[in-house]
């Protein structure tokens, strides 16, 4: 497909852009910025041989805008929290898991321009692609309407849900919290060991224990190793908080 036909194809999807604009409550003055924000590199390679731009540069810009807006929000919202606590909250809010969740709630995947191959392989539901597109969209709104417009978009879809997002266990890094706690007392790195793995491939169950200095700290069970390790770390932190494990 030639660059001209590719552009025509994009404008043929103007109704999709209109739907997205209603979702984000912003109307683009320069619709080409919106089209670029929604253009994955796979579509650019396939359709125009590099003559059109993907959303990667806008993603870079949007990431910076997002980081600043979220940092300012947390700084003003939680005057009592220390730098380390604010950093952890920010990490959750700007994580791929959070941004892809927000993007999926906006049905952003269905507005993306992907190659046929990427589309068939599930690209419209891929978390990394959706999270990147959300950041690119922030960058596009910033260039088109300024910081105020980008800030409103971030507040509407992300910051309005900050409590729900930062208290969701799926996004909380218990392994990181346990590591930081143990290292603060000179206990080094925790070790995770698989105790049991059972069930068919599509329904696996993993049981994992976490140790520190040869002391068993906690046990977790999950459908994959990552989930089981997170649960084991959470159990260890709970036992420490209850005073069942003495770390000194």
C-alpha cells in the first residue's frame, strides 16, 4: 500500500477516531497526530516502508508528560508520604499493567493501526502495545492541545482511579517489598524454591516457598511461578508484621 493510500485508509477510520475522542473528551485539531499515536510500527513497516511515522516518538514524549503529571498529583495528594513511598505509588500508576488496563477500558486496541500479522497474533489485546499507545496518545494530546489538555485526560482515566489501582494486589510488588525489607537488615536476597508443580499444562498449580538465610519465610500457591512467588512474599511480610518472624 502506498503512503497516500495508507493515509486515505486512516481517514476512512475517522468514525473510530471520533469514538476515541468522545472517550477521552478531547477533539484533535491536527488529526494526523492522533493517527500517528495509534500507528504501531508493524503497520508502518508493512504499509509504507518507513515513510510514515509510528507512535514510538509520541510514546517517548507521552511517558515524560505522564510521569510529571502523576508525580505532581502524588506530591500534592499525599503531603505526609516520604519520597520512597511516593516512588512506589508512581511506579504502580505508570506501570505497563496499569496503562494497559486503562487502555483496554477505553477499547484503545480496536483503534490501533496494526499489520495484518500483528493483528492476527492478538496485537489488539497485547498489554505492551496498548500501554505504549496510551502513552503515545498522551503525547499527541500534549502537542495538539498543551499540558492542560493532557493533564485532563490523565486525570479522567488514570488519576481518578488512583486508590483502586494502587491498592489492587495484582499491581503490588510484594517480592520487591520483601527484598527491600530484608536488605535493610543485611539479610541479602530471598530465595524462592518450587515445592510442588501439579496439574495439566492448561491448569498448572505451583507451590513455592521463600527463604532468607536458610529460614523459611512463607509459602504461596498460584497458577504460575510468578503468582506463587508473589503470594509467598506476601505471606512472609504478613508474618513479619505479626511478629512471627524476627528480622534483626
